[in-house]
C-alpha cells in the first residue's frame, strides 16, 4: 500500500470518527433534555457512550493506517 493510499484510508477513518463524535454530542444534548423521561435520558447516554467508543476506535484505526505509533 502506498503512502497516498494509507493517507486516504486514514482520512476515511477520521471522517467516520468525526461523524460519530457529532452523533455523540447530539445524544448528550438529548440526555440533558429536561422534557425527556429518565428512561429516555439513560438511553441517550448509552448512545453517546457507544458513539464515543466507536469514534475512538476509528481514530485508532486512522493512526494504524497512517503508521503512527502511540
């Protein structure tokens, strides 16, 4: 795989991570909605946690694709 291909693949993972980060922000806003029921808040927090974990894994993959350590 060439350096350009590695960079392109890393950018795909960065884009994926950014989308999940934005989804997590939306879920956190829903979790703090005063009109939401406690069950809806807990569900939104779970979604935010899952989205943040997915974003973190995508960033890790981006680093692997670029060949960055740490």
